[in-house]
């Protein structure tokens, strides 16, 4: 029975006592309601703060700018992957190809540089490889109505296979320009080390935030996640957007490969195996619903930082096997998914 | 097409003219050379039963349905829309039947999505929100928080938000497809007020509704569709309800009246055998302890507003919901119903309010849907043979006027009324002793309604105890032998139906008990 008159909407607002107080109450209620949409992200933030404080109490030097700066440096490619993945998951899709596309991009970069192609051409080219694969996947998903899971699985095998065709063994990167670019860094505030990769990753985050919240493309992404048919009936460009999210994700994977090549200064076919799962985990921990429609790109960044911090803690502990990272991530993921479930159930 | 010439030729030039619109779905002609003319400052009602082609005609106007032949003229210029975005650009805004908004976005985002106000750096949220607030204010629903996520709103408010979305672009043509189906009385009145205001501002409104009273209240002109053809165009002032209904169903209005008198003459005798007895059955927060007897051959109507507890009573009596108080007795034996499956084994069949959405398995054929419950009752180890299936399906096809061609079509492709009939057939196939129907006729056309009502009357004649719940009190009065009146989660009385009982009797009974609480005030 849902015969609720509009006046009855604000269930959390207490009975009002007068016009003035009533207005104040409703503003508070409004504030509360805004918070509710950001709840999952706030949750991620709390977890992040918790891990930071636990680490800070347990280990000396944990809360140093050095450790935190490295968190960004070591995870810049994952941040970029997670940003791309956020677009796809917001529409209710999934992209399993990004780990393999990242490897393909990194391997191609190493191969092309090794062959003497100038870095200025290689860098945009390998990003474009990601865009093209993303476009093909998008066409499969939208035009041929293939399940995103299957289409991106196919993309994953294709890209991974191609890696081995290009380079069965690891290729070191020695190109001077490329090495110089990847080695460039600056110290923000004299203490916080920022590399090219971190700059690129943060730029991608900012751009993604802009796209999602200030353009029609972004709004359509959210609307598709809320219901594809609804989005269509609202007259939004569903077809174009559905293809575009995979292009975005593919481009991010290509860029991630570039960052990974900068990070490792080599290209190897087996890099980034299961990295798509890390990206998905980061997005989910960051509060984006797998069913689509709800989530924030900043949440995904927080998600990546949570994953990175867990890794850092395990390293600081010293005696623990690094596989404990996976166990902790698994538990966290479970908690978050259950929390999201509880939140959505309460809402309906 | 229209056999009735429209008197009083208008000086105002039409905004939209649809000429000879023909649409086919997989070879089936669902619209056949339909014409429709919309004029500024006029509310035009589109009438017809389910499957008459109303939604298809709207789809053709809004670009969601491909047109096989015919053309759409906007301001006299051929501009057949090919997408919702295109028709919006022509100034045609639509509120579709199903809520077509995005649940996780906020109210303001939903209203403005696709046409947000742009600033220099993309969408300007401050200005967009202002526009959204203005649209809400225009509808008189300023109390809706534009920042609230849509999913936290009631269905009624969502519907109003959909209207706000439609009017925010100041359209010249506003299409409303069943805009009031999820609204209660006062909300509907508010919406009709908005429709009138827009009309006075010169908007051409196309209004589709199953509620005849609303149509008569608000429309200036109406076009009647039947079987994909336009059968009549009237000025609303020049037609009466009986004529309209007979045009819509292509059947004499006398049938309706005959059903009523037949029910009255049947009249339930007090000596009938009680089959299901509830003693002080209740559940905290849902229903106060209530006593009720259902007898064989009796139709018991539950009357009350939404949230009065009528649905709760039905759910408790059928075991869909567990009672935390009271007992159920079936033919003198104490029974405990642990859900609909147990109830079915006791020959109690129940159709809940949203049964059409929850109960129809869209991917299965009509045949499979009909035999589903019977098969479940027999157990999956003893499958029904094809011959048995045919026999069962055959019995109910004719009884409910279901078409034979539909039997092997997926149920999801059928119209709402047909699906409802399939549901009824499924329940009847289990040969229930007690049949509980919660809103079996909601949102379906008058012919299908009539079929279902006839069938209910027949069932009672065959000795089934029927509970009939409907928001339309006339229906309850027409069918019931006894009417249980509920209010505020409590049974406030029982009426034995007879010549003196009318809708007003019930309304007065509810109103007399009114203690200041607003209708539908159930959280």
C-alpha cells in the first residue's frame, strides 16, 4: 500500500512546531537526504580513515607524506582503470577486458619504442588501441545486444592473446624521451612527490567528474543505469552513450597501460592479469552499485586508495604473506556489497 | 474515419494532425488508418479499451513506434517524429504510462535531464534546479524537495514529477498516458487542475485515462478507438456515458445493467454454508483483530480507501501474510496457512494487487501461464499431458473471451487486460473453493472488466466463496452479496447488499467514522 500523499514524504523530519522552526527542520532534513546519496562514499571514506589510523598507531612512519605520496604513485594506473570502469558500471554494464587491454597497451608501447618509433607518437597510439577495442566492445554490446560480460570477456581474450603475439617475452623500455617523461617528478609543498603518472591520473579523475556531472553524456550514463527503457523514453541518446562508455573504459585501459609502462619501464604480456577485478573491487568499495545508476567517480578513487592502503599495511607488517591483501579485500568487498544491499532495501 | 462529424468547425488551426496512421507489429495490424487532430487550448481524450491502439497512437506521435503508413503534421508541415528527442524538439512532451524516470537521480535531475540549463562550463546546476523548482511550483507541488532521490517518493509524487518534466520545456502539445492511474482522489483532482490550467494557456493536451469521470470532467473532445480504428469523434458535451461505453466496447450498455440485476436477484441466503472463517485475525501494524465468515456461493466485497486494511485482510485470510493474532478455520477445521502454496493446497486461491506484474511469467506462453498453478498443485513429478493442458486451457479461453491465437504467444506480449484474464484463468484452473481477488480489474478496459465480473458472478453461482476487492465502489456494489467496509485498518461494518445499497451508502459509512485523518494516510 503506497498511498502516500506528497506531504508525507519526509519521514525523518520530526513534527514541526511553527513556521520558522519548520523551515529550519526541513533544511536539516534536506541536508540529511543529500548525505544519504553520498552515504556509500562516506562509508568508504570512513574505512579509509580507519585503515590510516590503525596503520598510524601500529607502525612508525606510516602516516608520512612519503607513504601517502607513494600510494598515489603505485596505484595511478589502477585509478585510471577504476575511473573507466565506473562509467561502465554506472550504466549497469561490466568491463572485464581492461586488465588485458592495459597489458596490450603496455606491451605495444614497449614494442614500438624498441622498434625506434618516437615516444611522441607511441604514447597517443597505445591509448588509441584501448579506445578502438572499447569501441568494438561497445558496438557488440549495443548493436548486437551481446551481454557486456561476454563481449568484454571476448575483448579480454583477444587483447591478452594479441600481447603474446606481439611480444612473448618482456621488452625493456630504454627510449630516452619516454624514460625522461616517466621519471619526471615534482615536490608539491616540498614534501609530496608527484610523478607524471599521478598528474595524468588526477587529470583523468577531474575530467571524468566533469563529464559525469556537467555534460549530457554523463547524465545519460546515470539515466541508463536507472533504467534503459526509461532513458529512451526520456529522449536521451541511449545508443551513443552505451557505446561511448566502453570507449571511455577502453581509453582509460589504454592510458592505464601507458602509465603501467612508465611505472615498470617494460612491457610484459602477463601484466595486469586479474587487474580488471581489482578495478571492479575498487569501484564497488567506492560505493557504486553494480546494478547501475548510483555512484561517484571520486568514490572509486577512494576505493583504489583503500585497496592500496591494505597492500601497504601488509607490507609494513612484514611477516604476512601478500596474499592476505586478497583476503582483506574479499572481506571488505563482501561488507560493502551487503551494506549497499541493506541501504537499497531500506530505501524501497 | 469518424462517422460523427464534429460540429462547430474551429477557427483555431490544429497544432498536430495525424493522418491515416497505420502501424503493424510483426505482421499484426494494430493501428489502421487512424486520424487524430489536436488543437491548441483543447483537451482531447483518447478513449478505447486495452489493445484498441491508444498507446500505439501515442507512440506514433512521440516517435517510439515506427509508422508503416500515414503522416504526422505539425503546424501543417509533415514532420513525422522518429524519436522522443525529435518529438520533444517539435514541442510534443509526453508522460508515459509507466513511470519512465530514473530512480536513483534526484527530482530536479529527473525533471531537467536531457535539457539542463547550460552555463559556460557545461551544466549549470543552480539554474537547472531553479527551472525544476519553477516547474514543480507550476504544478502546485512546491513541497517536493528537488534534491530528494526519486526512489524515495510515493508513486503519486513520481507521477507528478513526470508531469513536471513534461511541462518544463513549455510544450505546445502535452500527451498524458494514464496520468492518474496511480493517484488517489485529491491528487488526481490536483493533476486535472493542472491540465485545465495548461489548456487555458493554449497547450493542446492529449489525455488518456480509464477513469470515465475524469475524462468527462476535463476533456473538450474525444476520439474513440476500437481494434486499431477510429470509430468516433465527439465533443464531450454532446455525448453521454452509455453511448461512449457502447462505442468503446462495441457492445450494448444493457449488458452491464443486466449483470447487476442478475446479481441482485441471486441474493445470498443467510443459511449458506460457511467455508472459511476467520476469528479475530490480525497483525500488528497491518490490521486490528477482525472476524469474518466466507460462505459458499457468496461474493463478499471489501470496500475501503487505499490503506484501509482491505488488502491486509485479504492477505491474512489467504496466508500470503502471517497473522500474529487469531485463527483461520476451513470447513470447520483449524488451518495454518504458510504462504500461498499452502493456501492453494487448501483450495484457497489468491490474486494479490500487483499480480499482473508479479504473477505473469512474461516469457512463458499463455498456455504455460494458465497451467502453472495447477501443475504446481499436482507436483512437478506428475506433469500434465498436452491433452490435459488443452482441456484446461480450452475451458477458460471461452469463458474469459481469450483469443485462441494468443494461446501460444508469450504472455508478456499481451495487453494488461488480457494478462489479467490469464491470471484469473490460472487461479480458476486449480478449482478453488475460496477465491480472493484483490483489484482484479484495476487498470484494464471495460470489456475485460465485464468479462471478469461476469466470471466472478458465475463462480459464485457454482458455489465458490469469492472475495472481491476493488477501488471502484460501483463494482463492489454491483457484484457483492455482502460488503465488508474497512477503515483505518479496522472493519467498521458489514452491509448485506440489496436494492437500498449504493455507493453512497458505503461512502457515508466511511465518512461518518471520519476522525480527521486524511484518506490514504497510512505512511
